[in-house]
C-alpha cells in the first residue's frame, strides 16, 4: 500500500470514557503518593495509632470484648480509608480549585462524572497500599482476623464512596485554606469521638449517637467483618445514606473554580 492510499486525515475526539477514567485514576494516585502530607495521613498516622493503641491498651483500662489488637486493627483500617477518601481528597481538591486545575479539567473532554470516578479510582489504589501496610503491622502484633473478606471489601468500597462525596462537598464550598482547616478538624473529631477506631460501646451514653455517624458506621462495618466474619448491613446502610447525602450536596454546590 502506498502513502497515497493511506488515510492520514486527523480524527479529533475524546478517548473512550473508561480509558479517560483509568488515566485520571493513575494520575490522582501518583499525585497523592508524591505528597508528604498525604502519606502522613495515609500511612504514618494510622500505623502510629495502631501500635500505640495496642501497646497502650493495658494502661488505658479499656473495656473491650476482644483482644486489643483484634479491635484496633480493623478500626485503624477504617481510619485509613477515612483519612484518604475524606481528608486527603478534600485538601487536594481544595487546592486544585485554588490553582485552577479543576477549571482546566472542566474544559477537557473528561466529563464531571469521569473526574469524580477518576478521583475515587485513585483513592482505591492508595487505599490498597494502606491496607497492605496496616495488615502487615497488625499481623506482626498478633492480629487474628476472621474470614470476613466480603464484609471488609464492601466496607472499603462503600466507605470510600461515602467519604469521597463528603470530602468533595467540603472542598467545593470552602476556600483552600478553610478546607485544609475543616478537613483536618473533622478528621481529628472523628478520630477522637467518632467511634472509628474503637467501637461505639466504648463511648458510654454517647455510643448510640456515634453509631449513626459515617465514622462510626465505617468502623463498625470493618470490625464486624474482621471480628465476626460477616457483613454489617446496618452499618453499610448508614454509610450509603451519608453517601447519598454527600453526593446530593456535592452535585448542588460543587464549583469548578
């Protein structure tokens, strides 16, 4: 075939949707892993909480129904998902809005749904790394999880979607500096009083309230999977309700700039 017979005319157009989402997911994951602050939230703090909680449980007089390592490890896994899907995503998106990155992506062939799917895909990549690290540390401390793979996977997927929606809502209505402060404050409040690391029963009369928080539902779903080997449908339902609320609010309020 000669060159004259080849069709060399340009064919402008967007790549297939799934290909665009995969490329966006890979970029989001790389950006998060290159950021020292994000790695601190993603890996260092959860590992410190896990080791400190297990080693210090005997001195804290905690009334736990299982061994401390078996309670803290799934709780820290839930904390890791929350730190990445909510705090890291909110902060990163807030500053992307400030520097015009979101605006430029909005003018690209990637639709808004593709951008959001790409961000969630990037979160799942980072969370896979987090889960691997925390599981290794937990096993080294003597963790003996139940066979609750389905329940744990559902908790991670549903929890990621829920906290991502809430994180994007915060990032979409506040300026970058305010998002940084708010996301970290909410993270610390959930860590201290949101029943994510410890079960709701550890909070006394306030425990019935924490069970309805997204942090408490995330921690409860992960503990049920790792301690009892089942699926915590009630906790997953709470997460889905928060996820639906976050999605609705984000769709109504998110600004590209």
